[in-house]
């Protein structure tokens, strides 16, 4: 039973998927910011995977600090934190769960494993709170 739901526009969905595919075989990562307290993803912010790794992602600490200051100035918060898995299913790894420090955010995983025959394409969303992972439904809409 999926209790939570992520509602996302087709345009944002496509941008996340395009970023994941463009960075393959490395993991892609980024944030979609939205107005504080509204839970509505609006502003797509692709980030650099500082680890440049096919099995791990890491936000550059300087980029992340700049992003949080920018969101603060615009009265935004991270609504979606996304990254890709390049060879495995779109499910949070132990490392992903450890680094999940935004209890209010949707953690979106895109699996690009389908590009090399390792599996089917997946776009999945989770809530990760205090190490507890809960998958949620993803609803793609044309506009909010």
C-alpha cells in the first residue's frame, strides 16, 4: 500500500530522465526545488556528481552550499532529491539511505540499466525518514 504520492509535471519528469541518460554510465544527481511548505516540485536543478562514479553519487559540498543559499533566498526547499542507478534497480542502496537527510523530500531514483540490457527502465519515488524507506506512487501530470 503506497501511502504517499509524488505529483510531478511531464516536463520535470523528462528533464530528470534526460539528465540520468546523459550522465550514464555515471550516476546523475540533482534537486527539484519548490515553494517552502507546498510540496510542489517546480525548479529543476541538475547537479554535478562530484564522485563521477557509476556506483555512487555525491554532491559537491560547495555546489550544495550555494544551492541551499539560493533556495533560502527564493523561499524554496528541496522537494525532490534525485539520482540514477546505472546497473541496478531504482531502489535506495544502504549508502543512499545513510545520506538521506531531507525527511520532507521525495527521493527519486531512475534506473538507466535498460540502456545496456541490464533491466527495464524505472522511475520510482521514496520517502526516507530515519533510515526507513517507503515507496510512493508517482503521478505525472501536464501541469499543476
